[in-house]
């Protein structure tokens, strides 16, 4: 390979890849998404319609927003399992304050999001200050936040009435649901954060070599706390979108969402083995792939267990393809 | 005695009479070239039964190549290896073990969460009905430890609870349990305290009685004279001495090691050398860095020294003498640090690398791969990692400007000689020399009062080495104080304005490179310095 061929991973890569393998590695997941789209469009009449595209965007928004935070966390070499419960907790708090305590919707939403941020802060502080593996800490907060959410739901459900909630699904600037816009804007902000800020760069440095980051005099622990807090904050925003989309908060909301988010990140090609390699826009593609598959199987009237098995299968194929494309990189 | 062993009589060196034991290991006429460079040139090496035989020489003399041939890591270009008089061909470490060669490396291979018995029998567990037979493992462990004269160690103790010396002994027992004819110990005392060394030696003396031939590879000549029976000295891939240790002096050993280099001094003939021109004291005679009564755990005991502005001070010592710990302590990266550190006369608390960097201290690790570089990031983010804030779009706009970042990176990479063509490449794909230049560039980009580096040219090719020396010199000339930890005598004498020599956690001498010879520094590193202690003690 020519000496001056730049690489494509991480920030600081000045130009796009120049060789076919680099192009393939960079755009592999996008190609896979396009192939999936084409196959689905050809085999299902209603799949490639405008209204169905709108559906898919609405359906992926919650997972998509959560996956931004998960991307940042996993780039540092950590993991955040608590996001599913955190979505439930924040939406329960919002609904509870708004419906049962008569708080204005806006304020209730802010408090709900702050609660999710707090859970994220706890994840960050406990894992860094005591050096406990994030998988353990966030498993703990997964159970704790989920439990709290269910306690406050009191074995029941809460129906929302305020339009501040429902607007996210019903208002459609340019024909696209507001929640999809929010997701896209957050991805753009996430990209700016990861590629253009000190925090984002530190995420890559920590993931790439944590001891190295420490010896480069970076505030490793403080940055990690910020990243987990960010993941919590985004789970709170996702809780708002989830509440607005469903209109009813019940105890199954958010269940298992952490796995969908982690899957989206992994399908997007983030490296778990070495950390510090991955890009947030690829997570968006990963989210869309999972969303298209789920949508397609609903359209085809496939029963849910089949759908689940098929999603798993397609994801394995996607990840393998990406892996094979990448392996040819030097 | 086998007839083959009579070949040994053709050697020029007389066999000492009291070691008329059969040869366990004979290596005859061993040569090995790497590319065009001969690493070993017709080397004869012989270890008798029941002796401890030292193999000494400077870095690059050929010791490790020779031992890698015994281990089966390398195949010699020519020559014969014999164990107990039988020619053997060792192609890989497993064959080495089968042929009767046991090797104990510096890096121990024990599993900390398993017991002594489990570790020793690891991979060879006898099973009864699919269950590990514990008593068989116990017998194996006890037998092996008995060879070393160890009977008070509970073999059900987990390795993690043992002292380093005990772990070393278990490692030796583990190797001995394979019944080797020859045992190679590679710098076995480098990580041990004096006390632990005593314990290890008493085990080795015991082991010697079993008739195994022991090869003791070491830089510590005091220990060689204490524990070994004979000694083979390598220099530039050739055997330059085969001596009986009884009657051998340390001076003679150093002379053999260094040869004509012994009296080489680097600066006497070169008064115009740029060195020390940059060295100046601050206002009121305050040095840039003053370290007083510094102790780190129990590896560094009460070390004091100073560094002036623009001065390059070497911290020199044999591996494990405490110099690396001093450097780490200066960068806030060592536990249990006591004593005071003052920068420009102000006492500072260096509680973390971040705190140290905030005081204007920079640090280059000896462990580049694990601590120095970000292997999957390109050159630019590697360079700017420690000074991200300076690539902000504007002083109060916390957004990185790629253009500014690249410009900042180029300014320093041009200076250290990293070609722009590779600036987008991942560090993983670059040579060790280029990687190290990137690390140097990172600290140039940040700017520091004091640069602390450990083995700055380890794993760096000769060309890059010269570049890095030049950079360090430049930095010093601009007034930065530099501390260089090195085990390389030549590096210390060529580069430094002053060399503080550590031995066993103390300062054993302070050497002026303009007056010192390799020999005098070498002796000081062995704890026999004639230079004066900085504090007049």
C-alpha cells in the first residue's frame, strides 16, 4: 500500500480512503443498508412507500437517540446497560408529574430528563471513583432505575393528554415526524461533539489507550463521568420521545432497549476489541438497518418470534460482512 | 563422560580442575547472523554439571541471542549444541524442554489465583476418573521445591500471596519439575530486593547440588562474583573471557566486558561540545528541579539530586535499581512517594500525571506500546493529545479546528522529522522510531519546563535515535531541564551533562561525563562508584 494512503478510523483522518478496501470499510455498512433496502423494496409492495418510511423513522427514533450515548460510552471501552430502564424511569417521572401532580408538561419533561442524567452521573461516578467495571455498575442501575419506574407506575399505566408530548409524533415538518428530526439533529450534535470537541477527542483517546490518556495528562475520570452522564441525558430525551409516541406509559416501556442500542452500535462497526474505533453516523445506519428489518417483518405478517430470530440472523450477517471487509485493512 | 566432551579440550581456555564435572551444556562454534550483522561469531560456551555459570556482557553483546538458540527461539547458522554430550537440535521451546533445557524468564509465567502446587503441575495434571489427582500434583510440587531446599512453603498458598522472591523460586521449581539438565536464569534478580536476592541465592546453592548446570545471565557483577563458579564474557558476539570466579575481581570483569571501550570517554577530546552551554541556574541559584530525600515504596530509598535549566541529567542504573521509580514519582505516577520535590524553588505536590503536567512536567514512558501511543489513531491526534485546548477554534470557543490542529501538529512533527506523508496513518502502522518521534512531538507541542523520559530510544532504529538525541539537546538548549533514565552507558555519557547513578535504590555516584569513562560509570552502576555523592555524603 502506498505510504501516503491515509486511514479512515477515528478522528483526525484528513481525507477519505483512497483504496478500494478502505472505501469498502468506510462505506461497507452503508452498502449493506442499501442492499437490505433494495431487497425489501422489491419483495414488499408497501415497504418503499413514503408513509412507511415515515413509520420507520418514527419507530427508530427512541433507539436511535439512546444509541448516540451508547456509542460514546462504548468508544471509551465501556458499556451502559442502564439505558433501557432509564428511558422508562424518565418517562414515568414526566408522566407522573404532569398527569398526577399537575405540573406543566415542559417542566415535568425537564425534571424527567434531569433524573435520567442523574442516573448517568451515578454510573460514571461509581465506576470511575471506585474502579468498578461499568458492566456491573450499569447492570445495578438497570435494575434499580427499572424498579423505581415500576414502583411509581404502581402496577398501572398513565395516559398522557398534553400535546407537548404527542407533538413529537404528530407534528411533521416537511412530512417527517418531529421525533425523527430530533433524532437527526442529535446525531449531528453527537458528531460535532465526538469529532470536534475536547471531550469527544478524549473519548477516542481513552478508548484507544486508557493508560496512555492518563499519561498524556488527560482528565480521564472526569471525562468518563461526562460520557456516562451524556448517555443518561440522551436516555432521558428518548424517554420523552417514547412517552410522546405512545401516549401511554406502562411498565414494559424501554425493556430491553439497551440491547437494541448496543446492537445498533455494533452493527455500525464499533470495535469492542480495541475501543476507540467507531463513528456515530454508522450507529445511525445500524439503527436504520435494525428498524428496516423489524418493519419489513411486520409488513410481511411474520410472527414476532420469527421476527426476532430473523433480526438476529441478519445482524450476524451484516456484522460478519463488515468484519470481512475490514479485515483486509492493514 | 562421553567421548564428545573431549572436543572441549580443543578450546584454548584451560578447564579449571575443580570443575572436572561432565558438561551439561556444550555449545560449539555457534554463529548467527541477522541480515549482514553477525550477532554471534564462532562462540563456544560450556556449562558443567553442578555449577552456576555466569553469562555476562553489555546489551547487544550476544547473550540473549545465545540463550535464544538454547531455547529454540533461533536456529544457529552454524555450530553444535550438546546436552550431556549428545547433539540436540532445538527448533522450538517445547523441544528445548524435552531436550533438557529449562528457562526462567524475567517475566514470570505463574497464575496468581492458583496455588503453588497447581501452578507447578499446570498442564500436566494427572487425573483419576476425570478429576485432577491432587496428591500427584502435591508430590510433584514438593519434589521440585525440595530441589531448591524449600520445605516451609505451604504448597496450597496462592501465588498472589507470595513475595517476589518466593514467586521466582516457584517459577524455578516449576521449570525444574520438568527435569532439565540445564537451567537458564535470565536476570533473575532484576526485580528483587537485596534481601530477596539472598533468599534466591540460597535456593540456587541448594539447587546446584542436584547436578543441574545453571546459566546465570546478569548485569549485576557483584552477584556474579558472589554466586557463580565460572563466568563467560561476551563482547560483540565473541567470547572474550572464560574465567573461574574464584580470584576474579570486579575490575577485571568490567575490563573484559568493555574491552577497548573501557577507557573510552566521550567528551574529553571535544571541549566544543554544545552540552551544558544551556545549563544555567535560576535567579538566586535555585535549580529548576530539586529532589530531596525521595523514597518510593521500598525500591527507592532517600534519593536526592537536582537539575538546572537546560541541563540533561542521566539517571543511570542497572535494571531495577530504582531509577525508573524516581522518574515515575516525578510524573505523579508512583505509589507511596515520600520526600520533597521543588520546581523553581517551589515545593510541588505531584499526586497524578495531570498534576505533574500542570506544573510543566512532561513524561515519556519506556512502555511506548501500552502507555505512550494511541495505536489506532492517526499521527495528528497522537501529537495533539496533550495540548487539545490549543487547537480550539478561538480561545473561548471549545471546538477543535482540524486545520489549526493539523498546523500545530505539523509544526512539531516537521521539527522532529516525521514526514507529512504519514500524518494520516495510524500509529500502529509506523516504525518504533517514528512512533517515538510522535511522542516527543506531543510534548514539544505542549511545551514544558522539565521533561522526564525513561529509555527514550528503546526499540528505536539508529537514524531515529540520532534525531531524538538532537531534539532533546535542542530542548535543553532552549532551557528545558531533562531527566533521562537509561540503562545504556553510551547513551548516558554521550547525551547527558551529569549522570546520577542509582544502585539498589540509592544514589551510588554522580558522574561528570566529561571526565568519566565507560568503565567508571559501569563500576558505579555496580554499586562501586568513586564519584562523589551529590550531597557530600
